[in-house]
C-alpha cells in the first residue's frame, strides 16, 4: 500500500513583503517515508482566470532558494529558505513554490531479478502559495454576483449539494485570502422565507483552500456549499474577520 504522502510541507501559505525582514519565508520539509527523499524546488508565477483556472509561468529568478535541492533522510526535516529578490512591486503577486520529489533510481539488485519487474514509481509535488506585497497595500473586494448553484464540495464528481456561486473582484493593490474570512450569507429559501447562513473561516479554508483573489484586476467565482437551498431572490454575501 502506498503512503498517503511521501512528504509533509509547512506552512502551505506564506505572505511576504517585497522589502525588509518579511521578504523571507522558511518552509519545512519532512520525509515521512522509510527511505531517503530526494527533492528539488521550483518557483512559478501564478495567474487565475475568473473561473479559478491557473496559469503557471516559471519564475525561479524572482527568489533565492536555499538549498534548491537535496536529500532528506527518513523521519528527518529540512528547512528551506525562500527569499524574494525580485525588487520592489507596485501590487501583490502570487507564486507557487513547488517542492518536488525526485524519482529514485531502481535498485540494481531488484532490476536483476529473474521475473519481469514493472517499475512503477509515484512521485509527489507539494505547492506552497507565496505572495509578495508592497508595504501599506490593502485589498478592495467587492461581490458582483451571488446566485444559487449545486456544488460538489470535494470536486471529485460526488453528489452535488445546494450552495451558491459567488463572483468577487479585487481592485486593491493587495491580494485577498477569502478563506481567511467568515462568510455571512443572506437571502431567501424556496418558500420565500429569510435564509441566513454563517460559515466560519476554518470551514471556508476546507472548502476553498486559500481563496486567493489577486490584486488590481482579480476576479474569481467561488462555489460554496451552504447546506441550504437559496431561491433566485437577491443574495447578500459579507466577509468578516
């Protein structure tokens, strides 16, 4: 049986500043396998379309990563230092720092067995969301549409649940993490009675991940299961700490 993960990475989100002491993140890599874990680190600039689809562009030149590759022994940890070197920025940027397990070569003694061997290797990639922001930047988030929708909370083709589709924009110079907020949703149910749903940040984190909304021209639609069915009457969505 394969392990659930070959490695454990923390934190999964790092919000950095473009200058000063907060321009560096430290990411911990733990080898959970009973064998050594070879790895490498790559960096990608990320951009989202309004449906949440991601475009990744290689951007290793924007960060100094140390060590950029190595081998972690079973049960041991490696601290990876990620420092911004991309200069000043006018608005937030989003990146994935991808920590990739490298495939180990097949052991010679196993390859020389008499019976044919199918060499199946599973490698893992863990992506840390890293944001870079200028000092003093703030997000400006606005909900432009909220409507009823059937939502698959596991995104795995399971049984859809009643929920809402929320389209939000961000015109501020700083990104927003909508999963870090409590969502208060008000509307009416199918019978016309008031329907009030509050989803705490801890639950939103499970549903949306980070809920990352880029700066300046950020626009995304989030599908949120509510457990209750809203009607087509106007729906209000508010975010709070």
